C-alpha cells in the first residue's frame, strides 16, 4: 500500500536566462508506515521536493499524491494530514515550550491533552522546562519541541527536512530512537539528510545529486550491490597516500575516507592487500595498513557520482 506516489516531478528556479533545475524528473513511491530517506548533499533537491509535497511550492511539471490526495487539487486536505519539521528551527522564540505547543494545536483545532499519547515519550523530556522560552533552549531540546509541534495534530505523514543538522551526536541518536517509536504507531515518514550514517536507519533510501535520483533501494541492498573490490589504506598522511594511489595501475577510483584512503578496483582484477602494500613500499611508505572492506552507503554514493 502506497502512502506517497510521485511521478516525474520537476522544479526550476530563476528566469529563462539563468534557470536552475532544482528537481529533475523525479519519481518514487513511499509505503505506508515506512521511513524513507532522501540522501544527498546541500543543493541535491531534497528541500525543493519537500516544499512541493507539503504544498508550499507548485511543480513545473509532474504530479504527486499523498494518501490518495492530489498534491495540487487537494492541497487543503493534504495540509490537515501532514506534519512538517523544517531543518531550521522555525518556532516562536519568544513563546515558551507550552505556548508553542498550544499555538500549533489551536491551528489544527485540537489540544495538547487530546494528542498527548502520541507525543508523551518526547514531551516528558522537555516538560520540566515547559515555561522556558524556545529561544533559550539547547539544540536537542529545540529539536524535540519542533517534533512535538509537527505531531500535535496526529499527522498521517511526517516530513523531516535535515532534522538533526547542528545537533550533538547524543541528541541525534535519541532523535532516531524517537522516530523508530513513532513508526510503530503507523506514521509514514520522509527524512531528508546529508548524513550517510542516518541513511542506514531508514527502511529505504533515494540517493540524490543535482536534482536527480541516482538509486533507490534498502540501505543494505545498496551496500551489497557494490560491484568493485574495495580496500581501506593507511600509511601516514592521508593526502600523500591519496596522491600515490592516484597512479596505482589497477586503480578505478581513490578518495579520502576519514583517516583512511579508499581504493576501488575492478572485481575481475586479481589484486590483494599485499600487492597494494608492495606498491606503497616502493614509493617509500612505511607502517602500511591495507584491508579489504564492505562498501558503506557513502562508498556506494561516491561510486554513483563518479559513473
């Protein structure tokens, strides 16, 4: 059963002379109760897709339906069943936690008490500070308040646009635990994020770049379908190792990955770690570490970009 169906959605900005294609003929579907991730860097088109699906922007072409409601014709009805949490904190800074919640509840003709069961797991963490103004809250508490406000009317579909940007690692982990609990209540969620580790927490993901979708699948399938041999290499300064491996004869791609350099080689090549070590020794490197590894989502994304 599909909650969201998108067909050939396109959006451009600017005038004829300098048009920017933000969303390029995008199509995908989201299942009921699924956490679906739009994964990609800034400028990939994630926010533009969100703005169209939440009926803030009209598409140049294409169509979309949410819970069988047409994005353009039924926009008033769609707004009643959507929750939206933008990347930038956009609640009222001068209102307290409780006042923000009461305001958003009143917009949807409901009350905090009426929907408390849905938000209680999140709200109990910020309730002791309910009289504190939103502008004085920490990043993690602002995030929890924004999520409560997005949920206050029991939406069927929740859009989260880079919800953990600028939040500490502990709060990021807590936030995803909250999303997993919400999923058990049947809420469909679409999450846009530039963080590849968060991609692995989604049921399915769409990898995006320059307004296009490069691949759609489960995180596990995307990693397992990696077609090349992949090695992590460490031998001192990353930039120097990177420069040396650029000239490795069997190299397909090479790039920095944290403290390691990742080297990809065509699968039909009989390359092993010892041959890579020998190459680097001949280049004057010492204390060389080479390990064959399984591709991450980030490795898969980099491969798609280089094709």
